[in-house]
């Protein structure tokens, strides 16, 4: 496979046209989102490509940290925008993504699984942060919906003298599973149902399949780590917001 250029990218727009055509045929009103999304993806990815080229050339620790903080901030903002049940979730999302990502990257660096080079840290951070963002969004949405939807059961448990943690234990477990389900499914089916992006990219770039597989295993383990940590942090912080220090259900965050 030849290294793709702008011509190949423009030719691949045929796939976008096919997708839009199918949605028109089936009268699915997403053509505007598809068109704008395709343009945004092109502009954003090309811009990021040139920025990364600049960062890789400088090998500046400050720029690497800055790039990761921008990704975490944007991820937290996106996650909080997806949460409709409760207000003020940006801080929760930011802390969940930041803690999960920081711990996972730190472990990889301390164990010398990867070296602190921009060309390694930033792409891996992108995968880590994006998966953390998705897990955080799913967790916050699920626990919020469950507590609100089961308000009577929660208040009854509190009235019987149970703590907020006991009153919401079942909902917390279900929310945690919801946040991690995508990664858990991925771990069970990777290599059988699908060949993941990192592995596929390395093979297309000419790497030996075994080396690509070993790298993908590392990626799978790091995603399991970040998703688990982010899910637990998001869950803990969100549930606490629903209750006062006296174990009373709060409604002012709705």
C-alpha cells in the first residue's frame, strides 16, 4: 500500500458520498452532521498533523504536557456536554479523565514500557484520553439516570438509616459496568472479531505482525487501566454530588 496523499484523501470522499446517499434514501436526517463532520475531521486532523510534526521536531517536555492538557480539557468539556441529567459535570469529567490518564501514562513511563518521547507519548495519550472520555460520559449518565429514576427507593433506604453509599450500591455497580462495557467487550473479542486500529496501522506501515500484536496487547492493557480508573473516579465524584454530608438526597444539581 502506497503512503496516501491529499489526492487519495479526496478520492476517499466517495465513501462519504455513499454514506450521505444512503441516509437520503432512507430519510435519516443526518446529512448536515455528516457533511460538517467530514469537513471538520479533515481540517482538524490536517492541523493536528502539522502541529505534531512541530512538537516531534522540538521534543519539548512542556509542549508534550500542554498538548495532553488540551486533549484532557476538550475531552472533559465534550463529556460534560453529553450529560443532560445534572448540571456542572465539567470538573467531575476533568478529574476522572486527568487522574485515569495520568496514572496510566505514569505507569507506562515508570516501567519503561514506553520512553518519554513526543512521538510515543502523544499518540498513546490520545487513545487513552478518548477512551477515558467515553467511559466517563457513560458512567455519569448511567448513575445520574439511575438515582433520579429510582429516587423513591433511594430516599426510602436513607429514611431507614442507610448511608448514601449503601442506598446507591446497586446503581453504582451497574453504572460501573456500563462505563467499562465497551472495553470489556474489546478485551474478549480483540484479534477474533476485529483487528484493532493500532495493530492494523502498524501492519499497513510494514511492521511484522507479531510486533504489531505485542504492541496492541500493551494498548489493550493500558485502555483497561484508564477506563477502570476513570469510571471509578467519575462514579465516586458524581454520587457524592447527589447527597449532603447528612446523607440527604440533593435536588439542586438537577
